[in-house]
């Protein structure tokens, strides 16, 4: 009985907070928009009995998904999201790997402090941290003031409301998710492996390329997915830091819901986004499984 | 040409050492790990660095491998100073205590790792790797990963990997430390066999004196960063130069007392009310100086009756008996409270143990059973 309960709790959780909302959104995505409250049609009328259910089911169709395919805005937004997420992931990797490497090679007594510093930003609300980047990156922001003050530039740079600001925002926000798994895989590595590599004729760089890098690969893959997956659907960062030219699917989704009040199309956008995310999530899960197997 | 020449290049004044340590000192901060070591190691030797943990033996090996630089002094390999040569530019290879096998590479790729760094043609790499795998009897494990094989097999992979590049000098850091006792015994002989077949010079670091005695041509006993004695195993065991070495290698009784020299022997007054002990020695001691006699338990005989004309005989009471199967060690308490150990070989399966607890016995030994030491 107790075992059943222990198994049941995560499934109940999943049912209540993922499956039920998903079915609701799926149903909305198959409906038609309507000037009503809620703003879509059909509604399920259980009092009408079987005819009610039949009418309800016959009212559902894939019209909205067909619409997504006809309007170039949507697939451009999907592609642009994938591209921004991919580029951000790559930058986060290039920035995060050296940080993780330095942490793993640091003196044992320093490591908890360094780890703390990586986690520290989480103590401040995500929204406030993104807002503060507006103050840094704006025309009159701290960055431009600094660069002009030092004399590197004479006219302020336009960073805020461009894709560059979005990259900065995403990389900054998700960097800890890149650093931590890489740090974990590097920290576990036996340092005598590097000595063995050098002893067998490797230069320092070769030892890194042939031993350190392959051994940290599970950490790199984990980190990349932990940045890439949430970055695709990111909404706050592009809407606060990005400009009118920044096309991301999260923003499109928001506009469909709240500016257009077209819930069915917005739901269809969400369903497609979910389908796109499933592929990397499955790859990520398999990587995690392999990593755990390799460790045991 | 009646018997094969004994391998003892260290006795030949003209022999050129492969490795020469000259005044090598290594300090970490204020701690002196290695304290002015002079040492020659010769081609094809199986040289053991033996000592308790913290005596500097591992540091000495890491200096040889190039992972540490000596603070003072120099090391010559084939007459060339090794100073400043990084590990990847030295013709030494090391077998690590943890084996340090690359977990992401197969057994084959682990062994081939060093060969590939030399940019040898693929065919040559394959041939040499297969030769090494045959040498350590691992042909069937080519594609396995290190975590898929047993501890003993990992040890072989580590050995094959270190030998693959045919180093001038192979360094082995506690190579058998992770194996259980039975496997360790077998592997010791394999190690000697492989050393002999490849003709490679081996330097082994170990804290296991039995292992050092079994495999090595010469043993250096280390103590606090210094070398206490270098000699072949027999020399270390039968002619230690200090009580430290005598005590570190095997079991020993040490009696301290005042010396009275006679012709070729020394008498030591070592306990109140006991006769002085006589021991043959070549040392010329002043009368009245403090000296030690070290006697191995297996050279002490035990008897229930007073021995006839033995130069050294003491009476005592059996305190403890350690039965080890092949031998029994009797701990015998002498009147003054000192305990002397005597060992007898159990040569017959059914013969009862002759002595029992609390029994009064006599211990006796010859003049040449023990050795006189000054410190």
C-alpha cells in the first residue's frame, strides 16, 4: 500500500499539473475562436447527453494548425527561436566551460565559495535581474556611460532592443545551468589521468583535448540541453531586452493570447512548440540515463 | 664459465649508471620531502624504493617522472641532466597507483595511447599494442572498457600501457597495492618475468617489504627523505646497517646495552642479572659505548632444558604463541621484563606444539645469529 502511494504521487502530480492542462490546451487548439467568454467554441455540454458530446466532437478540427502552416510568421518565429536558442547555448558553453574548468581546478578550500557565487544570482528574482540589464544596456545605460567615459567610443552603442541584448540576457540567465553539470563532471575526474596522459607523451593541450574534454562530454551535453530547452520558449527576455525585430515563438504566443485574444491559435502555437521541444528532451533524458549508468 | 655471472653492476666500479641522483633535495614549503639523496640505478635493474608512508619514496618517483622538480641537486639519465624536461619529453613511463586508465577508451586504445602520440603508422601501433596485450595476457579484452574488467586485469592494462613505448625506465607506484594478497603474490612473479623478458629497468615504490624483497635486485630503505640503506635483499635482511632498517624489514629482536669488545666478537651487557650476550662482528667498538644486537626470531632456538654449550642462553616464560601455520612464533618474557621472539618451523603436520603458555623455557643462539649495530 505504501509502495503504491510512493509510486502514485509523482504520477498524480504529473496528471494534475501536466496532463490535465495539456488536454485543455489541446482541446482549445482544436476549437474555433469566438466572441464569448471563454473566447472559443465549442463548449462541452454534458446536460445534452450523447448529442452534446457528438456536437462537441464534430466542432473540433485542425484548422488552426493549418493556419500556422499558411502564415510565414509562425514558422519564421519557430526557426528564429531555435537559432537564438542555439547561438545562446553555444555562447553559454564557450563562457561556461572555462568557468567550470577553473572551479574544478581551484583549491579544494575555495570550491564551495566559488560554487556559491555561481548559485548566488538565483537569490534575486529573475525578472528583476533581467530588468537591471535594461539599465546596463540602454542608450544612457551604465555600459555606454563607461565606454564613453573611458573614451573607447564617442557615440552610444545601440544594444538594448536588439538580438544582441537577447543573447546577453539568455546567456547571463542560463549560465549556471551550463556551469554546474560541467563542473560536476570535471570535479569527478581523477587528476592522475592527466598526469598519465602527459607521461605517455601528451602536451598539456593534447591532454585536455584527449582526456579532459571527452570525460566532460556528459556534462557538456547536459548543460547544453538545460540552456537550449528553456531558451527556445523564452518570453520575458526577448520581450524586455529584444526589439521589434526580435522574433521568438514565446513572444508570438503571448501576443496571440493577450493582444489578439485568439486562444485557439495561441494554443496551437503552444502545442507545436511542445512537439518541437520533445525531441531534445528525449535526447537529454537518454544522455542522463547513460551518464548515470556509466557512473554506477 | 662454471656458473652464470651474478647480476651486480653496482659492485663494478666501471659500470655506468642509467640514473644518477646527485644531492637531490625536494622541499614543499618548510617540509623537506627528499633530503640530499645520492643514488645510482643501473640498466636492467629492478630497483625498489621501500619505506613507510610519508618517507618521500613517492616524491622521489614523481621527480623521476618529471611531475615534480627537485629543489636542489640534479638527476642524470644516461648522463644527461633531466632538469626542465617535462614528463612528455622523458623516456620514462609510469604505472600509477590508481592505474589512471582512461575510462572513455577501450583496453586497446588505452595501451595504444602513448604510441599514437608518437605518430607511428597505424599498422605499427596495432602490432606493438597486440604484442603488449599478449605480454600481459589480455588478448581477449581488446574492446572492453576499464570499468568492465577486474582489478587484476586493470593492473595488467596499466602495466602494458606503461611498457608500450619501451621506456628506458619504468616507474611503478605501488603497482600491486590494490590487489588481494594471493593475486599480489602471483603478480609479483609475473612482474619479475616481464622485467626480465623486456630487459627494461624497473623502479618500484612500495611500502610492502615482502614485495620489495621478492621482486627487487636492490632495495633502498627510506626514512624521512633520506636513504637509510641500499643493498640487495639478502644484505638488507641479514646485514642491516641500523636498527631502523632491521626493524623495518621483517621481525627482529633488538637488545640494547654496553659493549665490551673482544677478539672478533663483542659482549653486550643488556639487562640486570642476565649474562652478557656475545656476538661476532667486524665493527671496532670502544669499550663501554652503547650498541645494539639485532637477532631475527627464526635464528633463536627454544628449548625446555638448559642448552649445553651455547654462547648465548637466556631463561624465560612463554607469554604468547602466534601460530601462523607454517611457523609458530613464541613471545618469551625474560626476567627483566623484556620480550624476545623465537620462531620454529612447523615441519610436521601432527607433531604437537612443544611449548605452552606460562611454561618456563630457554632461548639460545649462536655467535653469528645476530648482528651488532651502532645505531
